[in-house]
DNA sequence: ACCTGAACACCGTTCAAGT
DNA sequence: ACCTGAACACCGTTCAAGT
């Protein structure tokens, strides 16, 4: 066929890439296979990601670590974050969240974990990438407020935030890493373990 | 040249692979490049890793997560762990370690972290691999003793072990992930943060 | 602007062959 | 047992061209 008005977009490409990753693993994602899935020649992808697969990986990493339905977080550095994406702010009105600090952090941690688990096939992309997204700034602010409210001061605030972030990420990596073990815990027990450690960490942190 | 008595071995291959990974990243490791570095045709590697690159990756993951100078931990599943590798047991005499449980866990955590940082280029290999090594059993026993000594009982012992493992792994991933940030903390501060979170976790766990 | 199609250098792996 | 060398299918990316 001569011409293909595929209506390609960065978001479509990323989502299709995540399908392939979920099905065949990260190693199973090739530009040609991705093109096939999008019903387009592989080279069409380069129009949306001119820097190639590495740029696509960055965008996937940003997408995976950003909360669900806001669509623009996965645009990467060379594109100014469009400041007009506050449709469906949903829980950015969390500034007026009056729940205790530990409840807010626990909610964040559980949501972060769920998202990482949902895209566990892309986990290894996160080992060397920490893309700047609108969401990462919001998370930073959320943690700063919560730990300050908990009584921490000075450098301890960022240290506690780092520890919480590390624990959540590590817990998911640990779970995925051992998911093929013959004595791997079921989903419920995995969640129990996550919560157990999370509570311990928050208790010890303040 | 007709014949090459290269004296190839699994360990030499793994170490050379880790050099390449350190220098050019995981994506820069190809069988052909690895062969060049070993001064051998790429296909010679298949004699030592008949299942190919995937098997090599597993062996690297085992090597990276096993303590330093014992040489046989990276043999993978299809090779029975040779039971004659107790030369230089060094700290396996830890059974008669009389230091407090938290000191022993802290020492383990710091050593584990150091090793992961030393091979940080291979970190993403650990996201989907948890190879069985002699060392993983030893670690499990060490943690079980320590947390039992700390007063934990039943399922909480393994939950605490998981939490500690998760935190250490996550802390390294978090550090490496952000090492390219313009405001990344220096090495000393990174260690301070690790210790801060580790102490908090151990305090909260018991 | 958006996509195609041929081309190039490189890759993992198989296989028959050499010693 | 250990390594070579040619071959095959596949890959990422460039580039000129089409609309």
C-alpha cells in the first residue's frame, strides 16, 4: 500500500511497546516488531523518537514511573513539559489532604508499588534511568511535607524520602526477581511482606 | 593463526564481560566484542556457555551477588555446586560470631551494597534473575539467626529478611539511577543516606 | 509533517570442520 | 575437549524518496 495514515503518537508507541515487553520481555522488543504491532514500517517510529531506541526507553521509563491517566509525563527532556496538563488533577489537590503523614506516605507507597508491578517487565529500564517528570516533583513535595510533619528536620527529610523510595523500588525488584522461584510467595503474602517492611521503615524513620 | 589455546574459562569470560559492561554499559556487551577482548573467536564462548548469552547473563548475575574471592558461586544450575570450595571461608566462620545481631546485619548490608555498587553496570540483570548460589543459602541462614536473636518469631523472620534485602537492593538501584542527576549526592552522602535508612529499618523491624 | 523502502553495519546462534 | 570460520536470520539506524 502506498500511504499509511497510521495516526502514530508517542503515547500509542509507548503503550504498544509495553504490550510487547509484557508478552515477550524487554529483549523481545525490537523496532521492527514494534512497527508490526503498530501496523507501520519500523522506521516510522523514528519520526516520533528521532534519537531512536534509547529515547524510547527513556520515555517508557518516564511513563512507568508516572501515575496512571495523565498523558504527558512521558515526554522527555527535549520537549518542554507542556504546562497545560492539569486536566484530571485527581490527587494533586492532595495539598489539602488532612490525613496523617504516615497514611499519606503509605498511600503513595502502595500506589507506586502497584504501578511498578503492573509494568514489571520494564523494571530493568529503571536501573539506569530516573527521568524528570512533573510527577517526580510532586512526589518530592509530598514526601517533604509528610516527613516534616512527622518531625524530621534538615537533611534527615531528604534522607528519609530516599529511604522510602529505595525500599519501595527494592521491594518490587526483589519480588519480581524471585517470582520464578519454586517457593515464591503468592500475591497476598507479597503484599503482606511489603506492608510489614513499610510500616517498620516508617516507624524507625521518625 | 590456526589454533588458539586461549585457556578460556567461565570465570575469565565473566570477568572480561564485567569489564566491558563497566566500560560501555550492558548494551555494549556483545558476544563478538567479548570474544575480541578474550582474544578468541566469539563462537568459542559457546563452548563454555552452551545456552548462549542468556546463560552468560545468569552467570554474571550469580557472580555479582556472591561475595568476592570464592570462585565457584557463578556456576549455574546445570552444574552441581562443587562441594569442595571451602578454601578461604573467611567469614563463614560467622557461626561463631558473637557480635550483636544488628552489628552482624549491618556488616552484611554494607558488604552487599559495596558489591552491588562495584558492578553497578550489571544491576539491571538482577531485576529478573535471582540465581541460586551457595552464598544465598548462607545469607538466608545468617538473617534467620540474627532476626530470631532480635526476638522475631514465625513469618516475621522471613518478612524482616525480605525487607532488609529489598532495602539494600533498592538503595543501590536508587543511587545508580540518580547518579547522572546534576544534583546527585556525592559518595559520602550516599553512604550516609544508606546507613540512615538501614538503621531506621532495623530499629523499626524489631 | 508523516511515512516508506532499500541499504549498511552489526548482532546472536548453528553447524561442519579443524586439532 | 576446545576452538575456528562461514553462514543465516535478525537487528538498529541512515538516507533519499514519496505524499
